[in-house]
């Protein structure tokens, strides 16, 4: 379970996962908690974000489907010998 933090599953331990509260007051988790980890009644503590910036997604995050597509293309290019020499890799990039 990527993104889920599980600490020592025994009485008093915790599972950390993010989510949101919808307009009807339902808690909606960003990902499922596998029943193999724990199934049964739990106590829920809602931790509100410290700042409003915690509520927005990072604009620098590239969607996963775009990353996967780019990696597939790069792998195909590497397999077919379409490689850029390291000496040319940073040409045209203005780094300050």
C-alpha cells in the first residue's frame, strides 16, 4: 500500500492514510486499507491541515499516466539506440 504508513499492527498501533470529508460529512480515504492489515471497529482522529497550502496539490506533480508514458518512450528510444550523449544533455538549459 503505497502512501499508507502502518506501524506495528497490535492494540494501540495506528495506520496513517490521507482523505477528505465530503459535503455529507462522510470521511473518504484516498486509498483503501487492506482487510489483511486489520478489519474491525476503529477509532478515528481527524487531523486538519496546518495551512491552506496543505489542502492544494503540488503544481509540480506530474500525473502518473504522463510519467509512465514518458518512461515507456524513453525505454523504447534507449533500446533502439536513440541516445543523447552526456556531453549534450544539458545544452540549452539555463541554470542559475
